[in-house]
C-alpha cells in the first residue's frame, strides 16, 4: 500500500483474522500501524495487493457499498476525532443516527453506554470541556454503540488511567465474546502482557504474528 | 413532525450567512418581473377582449362634388345592416371623432379644416363566422372610399407585445434563478471546505453521501426560504406603493397593478421555487464533491 507511486508504506503483509478473534497490533512509531488500521477501517483502498473484509475484495467493491461495510466497523481513533459542536451524547449517537435507528432507541442505548464508561453525568458536555481521558471514553462509546462486527482501536487506553484502561479492555472483551473481531493497536507492552491475545508486530518491512491466532 | 438533526454545524460557519440576503434580492426582482409581466398581459387581454366582435368602417373624405357624404354613409349603413351576422352598425358622431383626434390635432373645428373620414362602429353577432374580407370588398365596391378595419393589425401587435413581455419576464426569472443557484453552489462549496474533517469522519463511521447531502440541502432550503419570504414581502410592498401611485390615473391605457388571487398564488410560489432550486443545487454540489472521497 502506498500514498503515491514512490511512497510505499506497507509491503509483504499477509494475514487473516478469524471472525471473533482478538489481536493486538504493535510496533515502533512510523512502522505503518495507522496505515494498516486505515486499510482495515476502509479509510483507504490499497494501491496494490488484496484486502478482503467481510468476504469482499475492497478494491473491487463499489463505492456505494462501502458505507454499509463501514457501519459494521467500529473505530477508536488515536486523536479521538470527536465533533466539538456536538454533546457527548450526540457524538456517541452519530453512528446510530447515520444508521437510521429510532431516536428513542438511540437515547436509551447512548445513555446506558455513557453511564457504563463513567460519563453518565457528562451527557450534554461538549468535547472541548472534557479531559483527554473522558474524550477517549466518548470515542470508545461511539465505536462500540453499534455492536460492530470488527472493532479497530488505535491506542484506546493511551489517555486513561490504569483502572479505566482495564475497564475499557473488559468492554472490548465483552464485545469480542458476542462475536466482534477486535484489533487493538498499542505501544503499551504492559497492556499486551496483561491479556493473553495474539500480537501482530509490524516493524519497518517485517510483519509477524505471535500467539494463538 | 419534521425535525432535521444537523450533525454538521452548518449554521455556525459564515459560509451561508449571505445566502438569505442574496436570495431575498433575487426573489424581490423576480416578484417585480413576474408581476409586471402579468399586469401587461392582463391589459393586453383587456384591450383584446374590448376589440373582439367589433370592426370599424372608415369612409374616406372625398372632394368630388358628385359624392355626397351623407349618401355614402347611408349606403354603407344599409349594406352593413342587411348583412347576416352584423348585430349593429352605428355611425360615430363627428364630435366623437373630433374628441378622438384631439390628442393629435388639438381642440378646435377640426372637421372644417381637414378632410376627416366618417366612421361606423360595427358590432358582430357573437359566434358568427363572418367573412370580413368579402364584406370589405363588397363595401369598397358599393361605397367609394369605404374601408373595413377588423383591428387585426392592432391585435396582432398587442399580442406580440404581450408575448415579448412574457418572454422577457421569464428570461429575468431564469437569470435570477441561475444567479441564485450560483450563490448556493458557492456557499455549499465553502461549507464543504470548512467542514471537511467532520465530513471525513462521518464517512468513516458509515455515512452515505445522501445523508451528508441531506444536511446541506436542508440548510440551503432553510436559508433560501427565509430569504425568499423577505424578498416576496419587499416585492409585495413595492407593488402596493406602485398601485397607490397608479390609482389616480386608472382607466387609462396603463397596465393595472391590481394583483388577483391567482397572481398572488404565482408570486407566493417564488420563495418555494427559490427553496427548491437551492435544495437541488446543494444536493448536486455535495454529491459531486463527495464522489472524490474514497
């Protein structure tokens, strides 16, 4: 994969994620983790090779089909990417509204989930008034509210304390138990060692998977 | 009932702030243009209806001693009154002819100094298919100097004039619509640039182009409707003022500024038309721009 003809970011990567699997993705900065994640959450189409998601060859998939596939993927961005003009509640509700879910269902689910991530008293707070840890929890709630088939999280515990980090990992495990395939990109070796999941290691041109895939 | 939820903060940026004002000006111009077109058409119709079923017979003045004006008039009247399909044939009195000529010749004993023709006002039976050409020929043969005028030349020119005003009015409305659409394109593109990151995010979480376009088009429609209503109100006020100014000279050939209920319905549709154009333009602009995204 590359952003231009002479700027190749990923090469020689070949892997298959079983439905319902849980993986960590790690590697040094600049190794291409974010680029790999962007391919997985369909922000880019690969310039070469084959990317198959939900049994579809993405390069050959019509553009009009992509939104439906994206709604099956939950993404936690490293920089949160919350909408500053919307409240925490509306940020989380965004994916459901886009999916045309009924407003009363949205209200109930969003309130419950924000309560679960410890933001029950921040429902109407706008992101600029929240701490980084709180923003991260809103971003996670937005990613998981639609019960995605694939969850892709880029450093999801980077801005929260250890207690919240473990709670968030437990939430991901809950989702994984009901069938969501989870990929967590992280630098945090301690976090990786705390959970016994396979690790995809990306290091400037080399790609390995260790552990039970 | 209808509640539009805006995920995009379109109302908070300056991109659309000028749209209502420009649309107001556009709808104002369109209102005046359409009202003028309708007023002229109504006058043309009125004049046309006034001339329908009438012809005028003109008997040219003659210096020949043998020709007695009274005899020629009597012969013409007799011929006309005996013609099937003619309801009445009444000579127009000399003082009425003088009054008709006053705007051009001034007051005075006009008939004494100028060879003024005699005129007959002829009314036809409604629904009669009278061969006016044949009647004209018959008159000309029977009465030297007699000529039948069916006003065709006048009504054709009136009709041409009415059509020209209509075309001009439609052209102005089309130009206004085009300029309005251009304004919406500009504002929408500015909005797309300002909110690029939000739009990208919405794409990544699975938003369809139509969902994002829906937000832009609802915003454009709201701005245009607001501007349109203001433009229509200003147009109505202007028409009211013009009507007040024209009132003392009513009864003349000036088009009347009275707006009928039907005409008001047409004018009231202009803000809706502006809203519709804005909606379609915004949608097309956004969908085209979003196609560039992965």
